[in-house]
């Protein structure tokens, strides 16, 4: 039997308004995880065990325009690679 070819998911890069940021259960190693809910209805999760998750302040990001780079994992869940706040008026 041959191996199945690994499916490569495209990396998505969008500028979206953040409607909410919810704290999820911590990873198995005890690190924080978050779920970003965007204006288009997409739910984008931070990966497990990343150091930059400690920098996330949910109340600060509410209603802000964010440039989000993310990808769909094999469970059809959007996983964030990075984000940055977009200054007002830019897109």
C-alpha cells in the first residue's frame, strides 16, 4: 500500500475586523490559547504552545482591524500564524 499524499492547505492573508477574542482551555503544557471571532464569521484559533499568545489582550483587540495570516488544519479549523493591528484608514 502506498502512502497518501499530504494535502497542502493554502496560507490565507486577510484584513478583518475582530468582533471578539475568547480565551480557550490552555494547551496540555499549560500555555494560553485564544479564539478570534472575525466580522465575516470566521473563527481563527491561536496554535498551541506559542509564546506570542501571552501578548494577546482580548479587550484591546475588540473592534480593531487586524491583518491575519492563517491556514486550515486537517480538522478544518483555522489556525493563526500571525496577526498585526492595522492603523485606522489603511487596508
